[in-house]
């Protein structure tokens, strides 16, 4: 059944109704076959609502048979449609048995049961289970699963599902039958099945109460050594959750499977996580520091879901941030504890300021708890996930770590085994802390980015410091009027005598004044320490103040942030016509030199201080995005700095040690600073030899990619040659080729179109593999502003063609690709028209998926 014939009716949060029927247990059997898998479900169904018909969701299913309490039902007993099955008259309590047939091999959408190469695997969140079996596919129907899997024993040595294995045998014909039982009732989105042949890496973990948990990691044949880091990261996550939140794992086995075809990062299926192999496999030769960081944080994320997501799940999908915002917050705290707290916070802030602020300003703007959804897959967003995590972080800031932890404990205790709501979470936090969180709860229902304007006034006579704070949230596409939010504003006062004072203000009104008595001298104020609220800040700090904060604030994030503000101002000045040499003063150059000569204890922070804000972050500071002016200001400042600091960069590079590769905080920091130096040096042809040497001597992927990116961004003549060498060397490795695809796609040179065309013919490229498509096309549209926003429209047309080709194959991924076009209103008239043309061509296509339809239709005038 094509997507077009399924309905396009958006659902509203307020329309929630409790399920009319519940299903307490299910025996689910699979007879695996690539084009004709038979699935049988035996369900014990109970009526909850008198008089209601039984409605079961189902899509892309062939119905083979239904029996009710052992009686076979014929077509007049039910109504079958493209969206499911309705049984108008059923008893109050009965056993329902349904048999369906599905074709995993033809499932290119990668939802439901599909084939990732030769492996069978499932992805059921959000609404993929309905592609496996007719069932109430909603997270508030919790059911106990017993799963039977049958497949040829030789081809599929591993047949996996959730929970504990209860039987395993092979018959005389070589057919293997394995049974699994999951004692924890779960919604169907957490169901998982995997069948395949793997290398198995095992370990074990002794929980704080002394239980021995078996850990199993399944990876592609031959990749066992690349799984070790992920397995160790899993053990660190398990220990961390015990220590920080007193949360212990609950089954005797924890399995993680890495697959090569996956729409997202990973999935927290109970006891059987399924991962995109990109977020599992790593060794020094093929993975970068960033890859290692991502693996640790995603391994943590999926593990932390076992409590925040699985033991307590969501009542309906509007509540998604209940599990995702909270779990992102937890993985961020884990990453901060495992490595550099400053660096991981800076990364999170960059994401909010670029992608999340952009989403709030786009036609897809939504609160962290959306109000209206057509296709749920479109709401796995930076708003729900990352702004959601910021909301949780603000709660922790307001309540303090200890009360926050008590609130979490109460929430999990109260709702264990249930499907809960965001209101339930707030209530638990409120009950545990005694705080009134009524106003805070607005963060769940209000979209948009507040602008915080701050003013300080010091009275030398009365020794009073008055701080005036004003907040305003502009209307968003989804919501016209906004209210004042509760904003925790963390502040540090820096005094001339080097003393300092910290303070937390809670802004509750549109405007408020806070008066501090007995302030001996006028301080420099560090606003929004550690980015204490996800807002845009307007403040009157002078450039001297900003440089002082960058040098002295006790919070590394605040130091970085002051430099970001500083750079933004200078970039704006250049955009408005100032000469670079007047903007980048001799004093600044001297200060930067000093930082490079005597890099502080935190080398990575030094690198961050010298990194200019990226295009997307700068874009969010303008209502109409001045593409060309931003790009040209960025490149002239970068070139000027390279020239002014040419010896300092070289010297810094020489002074830094080059330890053998280990993914370890201190070494990551050294590499970060070395690579910063190289990125500036690549601007100057005189350093080509140095860059070439670095490329040739690199014995790890982090160093290799750093040279490639530096030369690419600088438009260095070296780049094409190094890139070709890289492609040649790694052509056999699909995950590394993704890096090569992205290097081709993010090249700011005009030759990028020919490069992308050639890469589509590469033997590793496949339209059916989301990683490949993202490496080429998301990289192009999201990280190559120069070519994507070309004034001849070639960039938009390239994306349009890719989306058109992809939508029938994988709607989830095609809908993600369209994101940059949706913001057409933010650009100049010429670009607006070109982007709109592309969107209109998409809208005119027949058979548009619901995923794409929802986004495109929201964005058209
Ligand atoms: N719950 C997973 C993310 C996820 C969501 C949807 C997916 O397919 C549509 C797959 C994974 C997480 O937060 O990690
Ligand atoms: Zn998640």
C-alpha cells in the first residue's frame, strides 16, 4: 500500500484517550524468510472501554489468518484498511491469534523488520511495529513478550530478541528455533529481533548489589577488535548510573548489535540495543576522537534509557522528551564525567545555538512537547532531544544536584512499569523538592528562543549593583503569543582585585531588577555561566570586558562564550565594512600569541578560544541571513589571523608533544590544539610542506582528517591530492568512506558538484544506506553553505534531486534532508525564490511520503 493512500490526518496532544483494550501477554513467532517472513501473534486481549471496537494498527502487512478464541474469522468479521484492522464486535476478554506475512528484503524504509545486508533486524520506534503485526502500536499498551524465532542454523547462527533466552534447538533439517522471554512488560516500540552471523565480543559486569550481568556485543565478522571500546564504555556507563543516580541494571544479559543500515544513531530495545555500526566500531586507524566521543555518549544514552525510557516509558508520543530530553541530559553528564566537562558542554551549546535556534525560527518550530504531529518520525528533533535536555539541566540548576536526584528517584519509583507524562515528571520533581514548578512547566508547552537583555548599573556611593534583566520570546510559526518563562541565570562577578562572587538569579517576569548591596567596586559580570539557560543573550559588555572574561572566568564554558561574543562582534564589524586590520587589533593578536605560547592547563580550551563561531551560529544572529557577507568576513578574518600569528602557530605546533594515539582526555586536548594550529597554517601556502608531512606521518584517523579538513577549508592546492590518496587508501572501508564522501561534499570549491556526482558512482555508495546518503547529501546541505546557497540555485537543485530519489526508498531520511530548505524565509529574495521553487517542485510530486509532506506543507506560504 503506498504512503499516499494512508491518511494524512495530524494528531493533537489533547486528543489523547486511554487504550480501549489492553494486551497483557503475547507469544510472537517468526519464520524468517527474506521475501516471505511469517509472523504469528497470540495475544490475550482485555476490554477497558465498554462498547468499543478493537482497533489494531497495521501497515504494509499481508493478512494470512485471524482466529478469536480458536475460531477462524472470515472477512465479514473485520475491516481491513491500509492503516490497520478493526474488529467491531469482540468479547470482553479473549485470545486473538493473527498471522501476517512481510518481506524484510523489500523494506528499504528500515522501519519494522528489515534486512541490513544479510542480517535481519528490527526498528520499531516510533511506529514500526505496525509493519510487523496488527497491534495497538502505541506506547501505553504494555505487554509481556515471549518470542520464537526460526531460521536456518548455518546462515543465522544468532537469533536474538529481548530478555532471557529460554530455549534453543536445531532440528535434523538444520532449522534452528530459539525462544526468548522478557519478564518486563513493554510497549511494542521496544520490541527487537536480530538474526545473523557475527563476531561476538563478551564481557561481564557485577552490579552494585552483586549480580553478574553478561554483556554481549555483536559486530560484523572480522570487526571484533573494533568493538572493545564500546564494550568498555558500556561498563563505565553501568557503573556511572549506579554511582550518580543509584540505578542498577535489571536483566541478566545486555546485548548490543551493530548493523550497517540504520536510520538513526541507536535504539534502546529492552536488553537488546541495536546500533548504527558507526556508533560502535572504532580503532585508532579508522576512527577520530569525535567518533570515540560519540560512541561513548551513545552507548551511555541507550544504556541510560533502560530506566528513563524502558522501566518508565511515555504515555503517548507527544511526551517523547520525557525520555529523550532526560536521557540526553544523563548522557551529557556521563560524558562530562568521563572526559572534559568543558569541552562536552561547549559542544552541546554549539548545537543549541546553531541547529536548535534555527529550528525554533523555522516552520517546524515546536515546543519540547509538540502539540500536533502528522508523522512522529519528524519529531525526533534537536528541540525534543537537546532543548529537552537543557530544560532538565535548568531543573537541576534550580533544585541543586541533590534535590534533583531525589526527584528523579521519586519519579522512577512512582511510575516504574508505567507509561508516564511530562506532567508526571514535573510533579515528582515538585513533590521531592518542595519547589513550585508551575511556571517552569511552561518550558514544555512554549516554543521559541527567549532573548535575554541584561543591563548593569553600579552606584559607587551606595555600593549597590543593579542588574536589570528582560526576557522576550518572539512569535514562532506554531504559536503567536508567548509568556515569561522561569530562567535560571548563573552569574559570576569578577572584581579588579581578582576576587569573585557567584550568584544564581531566577528570572520569572518579563522584566526584573536584582539589586546587590555592599559591592565594593564595579565588577565585570559573567552572564549565563555554563550556558545556564537556552536563550540568546544581549549584553553591553565592552570588548575589554569580554577579553577579561575570556582570560579569567572560572567556568571554561564562560571563557569560550566570551570569546565567541568577541569574535561575533568583530565579524559583524567586518560585515559592515570595517577593515580587518582595524578590527583585529594588535592587542588582541598579542593576547592570542600569549595563549599560544603558554597554553593554559586546558589545551583544548585554548583551541576553542581561537576557533571562530561557525556559519550556522552566526546565521542565527540575523533575521535575514547575509550568506555572502558572513562567509567573506569569516574567511578574511581567518586569513588575517593566520598571517599575524604565522610563527606562533608553528611554534605552538612544535612545542606540543605528539604521543602515540590513545583516546584519553589529555591527548585529545593536545590534538585539538595541534589541529587548530594546522587549520590556520593551511591558509598560507608556505606551510604546505608542514601539512603534507603531517598527513604522511599521521598514524591515526584524527590526525589524518584534521589535515584533510584544514586544507579543504583553506582551499589549499594540496587538498585534491590528499583527498584522492585518502579515497584510494580507504575504498574498502564503508565507514571511513563516509568521511571521504563528506570531505568531497563539504568542499567549498566549485568542483564540488562534479565530486558529488562521481561519488554517487563509487562502489561503496548506496541510496539504500542512510549513512552513505547523509555523508554525501546532509554534509553538503548542512556543512557547505558556500555551495549549497549558490546564487544560481545549483545547490538547492542538487538537494531536490536527492530528496526526490530518496523519498520512495526511505522517507525518514528524505524528510531529514529537506530541513535546510524549510528555512527559505530567512534568506534574501533571490535565494528565497530558488528555495521555494525547489519546495514547490517537491510538493507537486505524487506519492510524497507523509514524512516529507508534513515538512514541505508546513513550510509553503
Ligand atoms: N530512541 C532512540 C532513537 C531512535 C528513534 C527513532 C528511530 O527510528 C525511527 C531509531 C532510533 C534514541 O533516542 O536513541
Ligand atoms: Zn534516546
